[in-house]
C-alpha cells in the first residue's frame, strides 16, 4: 500500500506538467483522430496522396486526397467542419483542429518563434 501511495504521489508531482509533448499530441491526432488517420489520404506532410485508381465508363480516374499543408487556417477550419465527398466526418473540437493545423505547420511556427526570440 505504501508503494502504491508513493507511486501515486510521484506521478502527481512529476506528471503534473504534461504527459506528452505538443508535437506528440499533434502527431497522434494527425495519424489517428477518430479511426483512420489524415496521412492515409493527405500524406505524411499534408501534401496530398493518391488513394485509388478506377475506371468509370472506360475512362481511368484517380481518387486523391487533396494537399492541405499550404491551406490558410480559416479555409482549413472550414473544410474540416464541412461535408466533403470522400472525407470522413470527425467532429473535432476547435482545439483539435488548431492542433492538426499546428502539426502541418510546426516548422513555420518554430521558425517564427525563434525569430521572435532572437529579436528580443
């Protein structure tokens, strides 16, 4: 019992900051938001990805996930909350949408933060 109590207290003290980093949370959300991950259709970096090829009336067609890595936040937010053919509905929270956007633009955020810190 004392061991469990000690472990519990240690976890409360040391685990109070954060269990995972923002980057780990963002990657987990991108790769598995509610079942199928974004990377399956949009690619590892949001560059877009071919999902399938098929024939329709004898014509070869490609079903492809669109690139999302250069989308402005307002458009990204709107698309995630819209009904789009072929796109599953995830019903993400605003924080989850912001985190997904951060995941796709994390290098830009880091560069901007380092410039801000250097300018001070």
